[in-house]
């Protein structure tokens, strides 16, 4: 619905953005580097982080960079797993006897900072075909305040703002609109 209003050819804040079109922050690059290091040395790696910080997206991007003939990526997502059950689940995916093993690498993904939130929004809008800025700088400030840099919340508030803006004939999303959306739809 809002895509045509803003002249977008794709949906900007969805989970199906191709990996080569994803916003890559410095922290993401560092995490990918650590994962590559672990993979090349056949180490076990665990990526952790708060809900909505981009763990699944990071793994998706990392998996796309690997040669599937050389590497097997296993994915197990359950925030309530104990370490023993976590490793048991992975070993079972390998067809191995489940024993308790200790991991060799661990990396927790932080939230994006304010400038990264702006870059993230612009990258996703550019992927979707935006030819001009849609969110004002003050709107990005409000998105950051609401989300604290958690990408899932950035996606949620931006999508709601685009819907609201399209329904109200607003080509530019400003801070007042973001506040209205947050107060009226997200709190």
C-alpha cells in the first residue's frame, strides 16, 4: 500500500531483503569477521544479543558468504534453552550423540547507535527504490529514541510510519508523525 505512494518498488523494512542489499554496520562487519575466523579454523561460534538486534540477519548474511560444499550452517533459535539443551540440539542436527560441549567463540550483537539507525533506514529505503529522503533527521531521532537501536523496532516503527504517511498524503515523515505513530499504535 505505502510502497506505491512513496514510489517504492519493494518493501523496505522486511525480512526478505537480499543479503547483498542489507545495511552493514561496523559491528556487523566485525561480527562477520569473527564468524569467518571461527569457520576457517573449524571452531564453534555462538551469536547472542537482545531480541531484534539482528542475530538471524547476521547468520543469514554469513551463510550466504560461505561455500555450501565446505560449510554446514545449523540454526537453533530458542531463547529459553539451557546450554546443555542448546548443544544437544545442534549435535542432533549433525546426527551425533548428544553430549555436553563447551563453545569456543561468543559474540553479542549490540544495538545500533543514532547515526547507524539513519544509515540503516536510508539503506533499506534505497533498496526499496526510494529516490529521495522520506524520513527527516528529526524523525530518525524519534525512531532511535523509540527503538534504542534495536533493528526489529526500527523496522516496526518505520513501517507503521510509512503506512500512516501514505494514508495521510505525507511524502516526508517528520518527528511529529513518528511520535503520533508511537503513541497511537505502538505503546
